[in-house]
């Protein structure tokens, strides 16, 4: 039946269009995921940079506290020569001892902070290389995606042209059936037709009644009462690929 043959040919074109549209959506999504990798890597680098800044501020604070402590020790030691009583002398020595212990603790903390700073700087350089690598990969990937999209767009233009021609062929035979097919297609996606399989719709498995089967074999146009797809027997389509 020529109408079914032409409708089937139209559906094959519509399937191709659906695949191309999927590519038009998928490729930018893949590019966006790659861009997100760059953004995440840069954020990680910025976070390390912030840690370095905070660590430098901490080191300056520790150095300031250390200078204050050393100044206090120096002052207390200079006071020793002017002390007259043993009691005051012992008390001052105890204060000096406390300041020296504080100084030792501050020196340990400052040394630990400087070691942490060196580790952060090394980590920063490693992450900087990683960012450069990810950015380079993104730029290359972006070029590939742009090329692929250009190719898909060109293919889409050609297929849309084919569809317009095929649609005109079907419309000249049965405009109402074409409009019903397109309505079903807009709802169901790429499939507006379904082959009969063991007396049922091959898509939704809805059982056909005997009159529908007879009508189909007689060349009538019948749509599935459940999913709305245009029904056909495979052996009725002359241009189908097995």
C-alpha cells in the first residue's frame, strides 16, 4: 500500500531527526560538564591560594607574638641586676622561665606554620599545572564539539529538506492521516507508527480486535486505541529493511 510505504518512509526520516536533535542537546551538555571540571579545578586552586594567604597572616601574628615574648624576656633579664631581695629575684626568674617556655611554644608553632605553608605552596603549584591541563583539554574538546555541532546542523538541514518533500508526498494522498500521525508523533516522540505483533500493538501491546486486523489487511488506516500509533503489518511495507 503506497500510503503506508510513504508514511513509513516519513517515520524513518522523523527517527533520524530525533537522533540529530538528541545530538544537538547532548553535545552542549557534554561541553558544559567539561566546563564544570575547569571551574571546579580553578575553585580548588583559589581555595588553596586563600589557605596560603591565611597561613601567611598567621605566621606574621606568630612572629609578632614571638618578638613581644623576646622583648619581655629581655626586659625581665635586665631587671635582675636591680633586684635586692632573694624573694623578688626568685619570682622574676620564674617569670623569665614562663616567658621562655612561651617563646619555645611560639617557635614550635611558627615552625609548624612555615612547614604547612611550604606544603601549601607545593600543592598550589601542582594544582596550577592541573588547571592548565584541564583548560587545555576543554579548549580542544570545545573545538571538537563545535565541529560536531556544525556537522549535525548541516545534516539536520538536509534531513529537514527530505522531510518536507516526503511530507508533501503523504499529504497529497491523505492529509487527515498525515495530521493524525504528526499529532501522535508530537506526543510520543520519534515513533508515530507501530507494527502489529501477534495480534497486538508492537509498542504498547494493546490487543487488536478481529475487525481491526481485517481492516488493516484490507488496507484501512487504523490507529492503536491505546497509544495512538498508526498500525501496520510488516509484510504490508515494501520499503522496510529486514
